[in-house]
C-alpha cells in the first residue's frame, strides 16, 4: 500500500460531499489505521476541516488518531501538537473536539502537559491559546483541566 496515496485520498475527500468522497475517505482512513503507524498522525490531522458535510464520518478520524496513539500516548500527542498550527485555521472546531477528548482523559491530559513543554514557543503558544479559548467557552467543565496542562508547561 502506498501510504502517501492513502493520505492524499483522506485529505482530498475530507469535505465528504458525496457518497464517492465518503467511501474513498473511509476506505483510505481504514487502510491507514490498519497499518498501526502513529508517525502519520500529523498528516491525518491535516485532513480535519470545519466545512465537512458529514460530522459523524469525520469523527472517525478522531477515533483513528486516538487508536494510533494508544500504545504511546506522548508520541501521539506530540504528533498532534505539531499539526495544530497548520490546521487550526481551517479546522478550529475539530481541534477543539480533539482537545476536549484530551482534556477529559486524565492520563492523556497529564501527558499532554509534558509534551507541550517540549514544543517550540510558537507551536506552544498556538495550543495555549486554543486551550484558553476552550476554558473560556466552558470554564466549569474544562477550566481546571486547562489550568492543569498550562501549569505543566
């Protein structure tokens, strides 16, 4: 299997506007997830787009990414964090969803603070701003979790 070709299919069909795009997206994503290679996480994150037509299908991308990093959380979170600056403008809502899931999982949340402390200042600042926005949108639900991560940086 040509990994680059499968990644291109996921990215090219990310808007999920037709049954053909949905089928190609799902097939390519399944092929990539089956490889179990977490090194593609950054590339997969680039396929998030807030203009997608099919929320439920795009959510499969979140689940696929989580599956890929379950055996090495810190590596996976690092690869996610590298993608955030490049994708946040086209997929802010999806980056928030991904971060809600990080925030809601204690082990993952603790690992994320360690990961963020290792990033370059520009990437770290982009993610800090995203986390602060999440905290401001729902301080009761996420305020303490965001603060926990920010203290670890």
